[in-house]
């Protein structure tokens, strides 16, 4: 009897963890987190797009076997995230990592610090990328988490800035 109560308590605890993780990976979570970063730079909002989301989900399913950070080469812009097993990685974790690259970006020269990345950040705030779709999978090979966000239309065009100079006042 005591072991069945322990098992039930464990199952309920696991269900709560799974529910909490799923609640932090909804389409609206991705949209809200993107729009929070975009607002900080005076950039208009993104919306969830079912077509873009299907693309992201299909590609995440392809990566679920190996979790490799390989770009799809498709028609959309994209940001990829991988987190190792042992943590319930969420949309917030991926967005935090991407948006933290803002520290490496310099609007005046439209460039990143030498040896640093900033392209994930610029894609998040790219003014013309207004539709997104994201997906999250737990990888079979290593139990890590793979997250992809796809952007339509794609951003990060050479020689172009992610947003207009009048938007920089918010920075």
C-alpha cells in the first residue's frame, strides 16, 4: 500500500513537471517572448503562423533522432537551440540565449563583436519577419532538447539592419 502511494505521488509529480514544461512551450509563449524582445527595440510584433509552424515541426521531427544543430536550408529564416539532457529546456531558455546576443551586436556598424554571435538576436528582432512557427522535441539519441523557430519572411540579409534607425531610440 505504501509503495502504491509513493508511486502515485511520483506519477502526480511527473505529470505536474510535464504540464509545466508544456505550458512554457505553447505557441503563445513563443510569440510573447519574441514580441517582448521586439518591443524593447521598437519593432512591431510577430504572429503565429500555422504554415510556418508545420515547417518547424516537420524539421524538428527530422532532428529528433540526432539533435544536430544543422540548418534546414528551407525557405524560412530560422534559429536553432539545443540543450543537454537533465533540464526541461523551454521556449524561454531558447529565446533568452538568442536575445542575449544583443550584447554582441552594434547597430552603428551593423556587426557583431569579433568572434561572437549575434545573428540569432537579429533574426528575433528582424522588422520584416512578422510570422513565426516554433517546435520543440526531446531527442532520442541523447535526451537533449531541440528547439527551432522559423521566420517568414526570413531576415539577416547582408548589408541590411534588423530594424530602422528611429527604432534604436528604444535601445
